[in-house]
C-alpha cells in the first residue's frame, strides 16, 4: 500500500478540461505527492476527448465513477441515481452528448478504471470511492446522512478516512471515533453558491489529519463559450457563468437546496 504525507484529491471533472489543468497546477504548486480523481470524468461540459491527454500527462490516479462505467461500457444512461424526471431529462441530454463525442480510446480507458483506491496517509488508512464504498452512485450529505451510518461505512470497509465525491458539494465530517469522511467536491462545475470557482481538496497527515478545500479558478467564460458553441443546454451555460445550479436540483436534501438560488 502506498504511503503519503500530502495528497491532492478531486472529483467530478464533467468534461471541464480548463479546471482540470488548473487543479493539477495547484497540486504541483502545493507539492502534493500524488493526485487522485474520484471519477465522473464526463457529463455537463464540452469536448470530452480533451481530458485524456491531460490525465495521462498529469499521471492522475483515476477511479471509475458511475459516468465512467456507463461511457466506457456504452450503456444507455449515466446511472447517476436521479429520481426526478426533470433531473433525468437534463442528465440524458448531457450523457448522450458525451457518449457521442468520446473516442473509442477514451471509452476503453474509462472501462478499465478501478472502482476504489486505498493508501496510507500518515497513520490513517484511506479509502477512495466515488459516491460511497457501498454503492457507486450513492449520495452522502453533510447534513442529511446520519453519523452512525458514516461510522458503519468506516467499520465495514476498514477505513480511517473515506474520500468520496458524486454530490457536487464538498464537506468534511470528523466522526466521534476519530475517523473522517470527506466529500472532496468537484472541479467540473461550481458548487451552487453563486461563485464561479470550483473546488479541490488537499489532505496532509502527520499525527492528525488536515483537510484543506482549495478554490480552483479558471477561465469560466471560455468554457461557457465552448459549451454554447457545442449547443449544450443554456441552463448548463448559466450555471458556469453564475455559479448557481439550474438543473439536477431535486436530488438535494432540503437544507442543501435552501442554500442555493433555485
């Protein structure tokens, strides 16, 4: 098992090649020993094939999210876990675009990705998953997921620290047992907070675990223009330009949704 003292972790690239480059640059500036992406490379944004050379050049450890499994194996939808018809409508538009614009080479890459990573960070046994170690498209929330359930995940999967993504909203919960669950956020679209930056997470450990959420700024207007030229929904473009989610909102628990505009 690999041993580190400082790592950079992010999720949900969502075809945002501009923010991916910035997240990698920030990790290098901060002297991260390794970089992990927790999946969902595609969806939402434009031109998915721009991602592959960046990931390979950056030597990023990428695990397979629900989107990557679906694209890599050419399934019918993203298996995102949405239940609302409007959410699924926009998710299907995004998925169909990404599937049609992903090369055979990139599909093979995604089909072969592992579904978890484990490593040591200081004294901590760390498990990286996509939605949760129990289910790839499971949503874990800071306010709505019971602490006892997070403790059980740590017990069941023998982890001191569990790192996930999938929800699009970062958070860190230190558990009574001394263990930790961290949603590392996403770099593909803003966090429904009215800001145009995205988020990456850097973790360090000696005796204790330190979790730092880092804002990643990129040329969001260039991405918005590229999305518009690719004829992606104007609702997606608005999110990039304003920092507010306009789609895929129904999955949010009431407290998380109340923090947004819509």
